C-alpha cells in the first residue's frame, strides 16, 4: 500500500468569487502570452513569487478595471522584478 504525501500548502489570501475569477483570468492571460500552461503560471505566481497573494488579490479593485494588455504587461514586469519570469521557460 502506498502513502500519498501531500506537501504543506502555503497560507493564501481569502478571495471573493470575483477575485477568484479574476485570478484565473490573469493566470490564463499570462499563460497565453508566454506560451505555457496555466499550471506553470499558477506555480510561479504562488510558490515561486507569491505574486497572487501579494499583488493580484490585494490590487484587484484597481487591476480589474484595466484591459488585458495592461494587466499582462504589469504582471510580466513584476515577474521580471521578482526574478521569476525566466521560470516560465523551465
């Protein structure tokens, strides 16, 4: 019998349904722009950089009023500043 080992999850910010929908939008938009999967972007935004909890959720009120191109550009710049943009290619 094998035992499933589940890694501990990092604490995450509680999100409203609207914030959750927006987070998925951001993840998928970045994945499309960068030619990778949503799973990879989610890992980068949570495990590698905490951008989801530190930026996307807290800034939801301002970010969700912007267009897709602006949001993707902002997130790519933040990923670059935090040194995780190169992780997309791994």
